[in-house]
C-alpha cells in the first residue's frame, strides 16, 4: 500500500465511539461505503495513487474506471470479513448540509503464503487515501482506527499493512500509531526497473474498556 497523505493534526472527538469528529467548520463521520459513493471513491483513489503527471494524465480516466469496477465488485461481494470505510464531511451551521467524501480505506482478511506453516489468516489494511485538500486533519488516523476496531470485532488481535520504503509521511503516521516493521520484502525487479521496497508492518491490537 502506498497511501498519499500527510501528517496528523489534533482533532476534537464528538462521539463516544470516536467515529465522528470535528475539523474546522466541518463535521466528519467514518461510515461504511455504499454503491452511491463509488464515483467519488474512484476519484480519490485515482488521484492519490496515480497523480496526473506526464503520461498518466492521458490514462487517468482509464485507471479511474478500473478502480471503480474493482471497488464495486468488492463492495458487492459476499465476504463477511471485508469492509470499505469512508470519511464523510458535512458542513455545520447550514440548513441542508451536503455530504462530501474526504477519504477511504479497506480492511479484509488475507491468507499467509502457502509455503508458510502454519497457514493462517489475518486482517490487512489497503487503499488508504485522503483527498488532497483534506489532508493534515487526522482523517487518515481515524480511518485506521476504524479498521482496528473492525478487526477486533472479527476476533483478531493483530493487524497488518504494507507501505513503500520511500513513503516517509505514511511511515511516520504508522509509527505514531504503534505499527512496527515485521519484514522488508525484496523487489525482484530492482535491476530491471528500480522501485522502492515494500515494508510489511504489524500492530498488536488491544480492546478498550
């Protein structure tokens, strides 16, 4: 996973389960994604993981369509251990607030490689992305916390994710939230096409009273 977001700034929690919080004049809620969110989610993910630079400007619509279809298939799947969360803002102080999606993340169970023994399944975070204009507001942190709560609800005591070695801002956030390096995965194509290594991170989870 190579999320594109910046550091975290303080926020004020406005609900007992910490799934909603206030940022400036907006009220942000974390909820599960719905079909009607797909277009906005595809744009956030495409802009985060495939910035419109150089050649990508021309293929960006195709990439966004592919993300849309992949996400729609996952949302409509029947897996009991998959959830896509979205961060939604609603401007306060107006008669008819309009919801706007500001971020997203997915959590699902992943199986360990077949050559590892014993083979097991574990919660895995992927596709964490926050809209560029909404970064540095604690949204990414809240999305991660929601994934951790969901993993505990599924009965797991650990959670995992990947981050690219050169994604320093994401690594800083994960470090603050208690994630530790579990494994450095070698890049087999490093001599053909130099790319940063993937870091496999782990965090033990604890239930809150």
